[in-house]
C-alpha cells in the first residue's frame, strides 16, 4: 500500500480539525476538533514509524495520547465551570480578556 | 624663610567668631557685637606682634610661612593650605585688621537700632577672615578661596537689608559682576598650572623667567580681568555704585578700604608676570587711566553722598592700578596710595555715615547744607580726609598721589605724557567733586527736611573717625620718610633704583603742577556751588546728564550683554520646548499609534487567536520550506 495515502489522510484530518477550531463556536466541538488534530498527528507518527522501521514514532504517539488525556481532564473541567457560570458553552461569550 | 605658628589664628579667630554668632542665633544678640569687635582687635594685636617680630629679623628671613595642612594632592598637582606673611602681606594684614577693628567699633553705635546687629557683625568677621586668607595665601589657589570668600561677604553685606528689593538686586549685581572677574582669575590659575606645573607664588615666579611671553601675557590679561572685577575697574566697574546699598560701615571697610583694593594686591603680588610682559603692563595702565577719569567724571554729578564717594573710590583705585602697571618703580607707590587711601576714604565714608545717622538716613547732598555747625567733629575729620585726597601737603595723599603722577610722567615718551596728563586731569576733577561734596554737605545754607534734627554722633562713632583722620594726616609722611615703604617692599617687588635716573620732570615741578590743578578744581567748585537748588536742575549739559547716569555704563551693559543674553535664553527655551521636547513627544506619539493599531488584535475571541496561531505556524513552515528548498 502506498505510504502517501496515510499522509494525505493525516493532513486532511488535521486540516478539518484546524478549520473546526477556527470556525465553530461551541466549546465541546472546538475541543473535539483539537482531539482530531492530535490524532491526525498520531497517524503521521505511526506512518513514519512504519516507513523507517523503528518504534520511535509509535512511542511519540503514546506520549501524545497521554497529553491528550490530561488535556481532556483539564479542558472539560474548564468548559463545565464556564457553562455553570454563564449558561453557555460558546467560546465567543468568554471574551473578557480584551482591551 | 622663617616658620611661624601664629599665622593661622589670624584667619581662624574671625572665622570661628562668624560661625559662632551665626549658629547661636538670637541667643548671642546681647553680646555678639562686643565679641566680634574683641576678636577683630585680637587679630590686629596678633598682626602687630607679627609685624614687630618681622622687624626683628633681617632682610632675607623676614617673610614667615606656616603650612596648615596638605590640601590637594592629585597627580602632579600638589597644593598645601599654607600661609605666607611677607613684607607685602603685612601691609594689608595691618590695614585690614586695623581699619576693620575701627569699623567694628563704629558699627556698634551705627547699627545699635538694627534688629539684626549680631548677624551684621558675624558677616563682618567672615569678611575679615576671608580677606586675610586672600592676602596671606601662599598660592594662587589659596588666594582664590579668600577671593571668593570676600565676594560672598560683600554680597551678604550689600544685601544686608534685603527686605528692600532694590538692595537685594544691588547685591546680586555686585556678585554677578564679580563672577566675571573670578572667571579671569580661575583661567589665570589654570594657564599658570599648565605652564609651570604649580600654582604657588614662589613656583610661578621661578617659572616665569623661562616662560614664553605669550603665556605670560595671557596670564597677565586674565589677572587684570580678575582685578577689574574685584576692584571695580573698567569695564567691570558698574557694580560699585549700587553696592552703596549696604550699611555705611560696610561701604567704608569693604568698598573703600580693603576688598576693592584686592585687585591692586593681585597685580602687585604677580609683579614677576607683569614685569616680564610689557603688553600686559600696557593693558594695566590703560585700564587704570580710563577708570581714574571715568570714576572722577561720575563723581562730579552724583547727589547721593555715598555714590559720590564710591565714584571717588573707583577713581583712586584707578590711580593704584595705573601705578602697578608702571613696572617695579610703581608697585610701592600703588601700595602706599592704597594704605593712605584706606585711611582717608574709610574716614570719609564713616563721616558720611555719621551725617546720615544724624539726618534720618538722608543721602541726598542737596538736602544737607550747613551741617558743619551742628556736627563739628564729623566735619573736622571729613575735612582732614578731604585735604588728604586732594593731595595738599603735608597730608597723606600728597605723598602717595604725587608720587604716582610723577612716576606716570617718568614712564617716558608719549606714553608718559598721556598717563601723566590723565593723572593730573584726574587730580583736578577729584578736587572739583570732593569740594562739591564738602560745600553741599557742610557749608552753605540749611536745606534740611523738616523732620531732620542733626546732632553730633556718639563717642563710639566719632572716635574711629578721629583715628582715621590722624591716619589721613600722618600716614603719608610716615610711609614715605626715608622711602620707608619703598625699602620695606623691595624684596617683594624687585625695585632696583635704576629707574630714578631718567626723570622727565623734577618732583617739585610735578607737585606744583598738581597743586595748581587742584586749586583750579577747588575754585571752580566753590564758585559753581555758591547757591544749591534743592531739586537737581534738569536743563544741564550733556556731560552732566551722562555722568548722572554713570556714563551710561548700565545702559551699555544692558544693551550689549543683558538683552542679547535674554534673547539667547528665550531662544533656548523655545528650542527646548519645540525641538528637543518635540522630538521626545513625537517618539511617544509614534509608539502610541503603533500600539493602538496592534491593540485591535487583542479582541478576546479564542478563535481569532487560534487563527493567528495557525497562520503563524503556516508562515513558519513556509519559511523553513523556502530555506531548505
């Protein structure tokens, strides 16, 4: 199987995630898009690990998963707290840090 | 060279007294004046002891020195704070402490009604200390400290009644005019240091013989500028008339007898520089000749008795400066005239103070008249001073002023005739304006204010006047009999008697000429002031108008120095506000504008920050890709 297809898929997933982060307002959806970008990167790591024939890329993807898990814990806690205080999960409502 | 241990007390005692009286404040009000007078008398006593000790030592070892402490030791510059009492210094020390003590005594009575008498005496002692340091310092730098000290004391005393704005302004004017001269002195010291590597009198004297004429002329010109500032000589003379704002004893001590003669001391002390530079000497005689006529002309038109005497002081110091410019033969005569002038001018100033004391501080001579009958002692002492300044034999001025006129004629050639003519003309004008003062004040009819009840001054005031009057009579004869002063000063000024061979006119002819012109001046004044209007006449000649306005010296200074200076200042203020501040402000404005533009990025939307991050990463990746391609 051609290796470039995996890379195309990875790039496509990453782009979808990035666009989702920028255009969507719902904090949960933004969060899922971030996860999508992380997993696109994981896919690229595993692919290159396969290409080079060693396990470095797979190890890196495990690290990414651990970081993603931590991020989910902290990020969801923040989103839930904001929802409780503002009755809204829109990221545009939490825009107090401006000039 | 003899080493003494007493010299430091000459300065330390009055300095301590001044500090004590100023620090204790009102606590010392009751005894401050007595204490200061006793200190001044003690200084005179020490000076007298030192003088007789000097007499006991023979020629070479007469001069005494005392090193107080090592003052400056930097690189090649080593200056000790040490004192030198030689034949020249002792003349000044005796004059300063002697006349100073008399004026302290006089001031006890003169200032008795003044609330701040203690402060006045503290300043007087400060002046005595500074003036003695000036004449006792053994280097130009030590002299400079005293030079600045007397400037400070003069400023404080002219502005003693500084609650009157005009008096405070007069003090500032004197200080500023003196600063111009002080710059000259500091420049002279700096040139001397670069040329000779030392600033002591002995070191500069040793170096002067091998130095270039240009350097010596530069030092001489700067010293002359310094002397002109301190001694109110042309072109820095304008402050002396206004300095009369100070209490009259101050005018007698500082602005007649001692401080204003510091310039004569400076030039005499630096004789080795002037003797080696004929150009500098020529500048000195020109300044002296101009000032002696300038001051005399101003004196003819002043109605304020103190200002008339101030103009006379300026003129008489012009005589001394002229004499110092005539080379080795002139120094001793300059110092002799300085000493006799110290007596008769201080005496006349005290006399003027006595008249003012009796006339409710009236200074306008047109409101005086016939005071001789009610104040006989004042009139007599003033009269003796008057005869002395005129040069009538055998009074003091005859011995000192005629010698200067004679020496001026003997300068040789056209220069001698011009200088001699100037001094003779000055003597005639002096006779005119001094007679005018006498006629307006002591004789004629009463022109008093209704409230004035003149009376003779108390003993404490007339006793010093009487002592000074005795000095005006006898000092000239005592100093010149057997050429006493000339021989005494010989080791300092290197007079070698060779110049006496070439006499342009014999002394008798000079004296006769001087007496004739003086008689003409007196006669002219007596005839002109037979009747004196109370108000100064307005339709007078252009010369009188000019003399009343001090020959336009203030107008000149204002037009040439003050106005352009003000323009320069306001120009600099505008430059500062518009250009320099404008530059700083425009930098701030540019940064503010950029910041305002950048601030719009900070909109608080997380999505927009994410987009900027994405764009940034894209730009970075593109850049790396472009580089590695």
